[in-house]
């Protein structure tokens, strides 16, 4: 009778989880949460950066490709229909942000990966295929990230020496004063452009933090990545993709610390009603963390490849934008390992954007 009571209790908990109810400390798990929002045009690959215009509900997507004249900025309406696309040539694009002050899209252009300058650019949010692209600022070279010392359980220490020093602007985020923060994945740095809307171009770029915690020797080989400001604007949350971490930078003291761990390929992040939404590109899931850094929801999963060559659900989700209580996610679907045939990303021929409804009652 005792054993029966135990199993009955377990069964009731499982039933609650899958019927839509939960206890206060339960993690919401919904593997089928990611639905299709948009399909990229034929021949356009590897959607990475994404931004939303809250007024028009349009969604902007940039590509991270290395083919000739292959990169584009795409503009979709709120129904997922392509409105316009602008060519960016060989230079891959990463972070995007819509700036409500000047109604322009700001773009992290990683030219250093193809032998050109890395920079921040912008263009009108209602762009067409001929809209002019303006250079806002050039990312400075500040050298490789400082060495990082790691403590071991036995009292010894390891030292990580970093060699990457190519300017690699990844994510960008505006604060409440219109200043633009930039993460640099290879140099292990956070930069800032003050008053990005009005500064004389090319705008000065300030180094906010250059630190070994912002670099990685892990996989995927990108350090400082997604950015999100705290609600009071005093803290900057930073995803470190290769270290599977969320870091927190105190903008008053300059101290950077580890805030959350074990988020497999933490990539794009965003604040949402006192919580942090994190894309885990190696787990094919979107996680929501509470104010203590604990996971309270896991949404989406990789559910296979459709007959038309597009991923079902999430596949190497890279960046996110939040609009109207929905999370819009780019499915980068980029093969990274050297062994051919072992990654589902290799089977993708049509690239997609997913959308996820945010649960109404988050723990």
C-alpha cells in the first residue's frame, strides 16, 4: 500500500506537468513550443541575428554566410511574409537591434572574418533593396583577451592563454539613454557607443570591459555573445557561448561575474518581465531563467527535418527577439563539426525562423 501511494504521487505529478498545471517550483517543459514563422528565400542561408519593430511588428533577420555575395538583411511582416531584402555581399552579419530613437536597424558586420573591417552599420527600418547603408563605427583592435586563471578542487590552478584577437562584434543592445553596447566574441570585450543615434560618424568606441571571462576556449568557439540589460539599467547580462554561461557585468563598478552556468551554447538573450530568456544553440531549446538564474521553462526542441529540407522545431537556434509575448528565433542550422554526415544541420536546404508563445504563468 505504501509503494502504491508513492507511485500514485509520482503519476499525479507527471499528469500535472503535461496537463498544463504546475507547482510553484516546477519547470515548464514544452518540446513542441516552436512553430514556423517564416522561411527564407531560396538560396539564402544561415539566419543568425534578429530584431523586432514593436510598432509595425516587423521582424528583421541577418545572415551569417561565407559564400560569394551571399549575406542579406531580410524584412518580414508580422505574418512572416518577406517584404524586402538588402544585399550585404561577402561580409557575414551577426547582431541586430531596432533603435526606436531614429527608427533604424543597427547591424553588427563581422568583416574581419573575410579580411575586411568589422563595424556597426545602420539603415532605415523600412528599407528596400536599394536603401543606403551607413557605417556608424569601426570596432577597434584591443588585442587578445587577458589570460584567465581557473581554480581547481585540489587547490591548484590552470591558466588559459587566449590567442584570438580579430574584432568580432556579435550582439548589440541599447540602454535607456540610447547608448549602444557591443559584445566582441574573439577579443573578449564589451564596447559602447555613446548616443549612437547622434554621434558624429565614425562614432568613438569605448572599451567598457576587456576580460578573460568574456572569452572562451570551449565550443562553439564564441565568447561574449548575447546581451541584455537589467530592468534598472545598472547590470549587463552577457552570454558566453563556448563556456555555457551567463555573465553579469556591473556597469557602475566594472566587475564581471558568473551568474548562471550549464546553458549549452548560450547564445542570444533577452529580458522579459524580470526574467532572462536564453537561446541554447547546442541543446536546440529556449530556456527562461528567473531572477536567481534558475531555469523555470524549457521551450522547443529539434524534431527532425521536413521533406522540403527545413527543420521542424529548433535547430542550432542562434538569436531571439521578443514581441507581443512571442519569442522569434533564428534557426542558424550551421554545421560546425569536422566529421561529415554526423549533424542534422547538413541536411537542411531551406532555412527558417520559429516563433514560440511565452507561457502565461511562469514560475
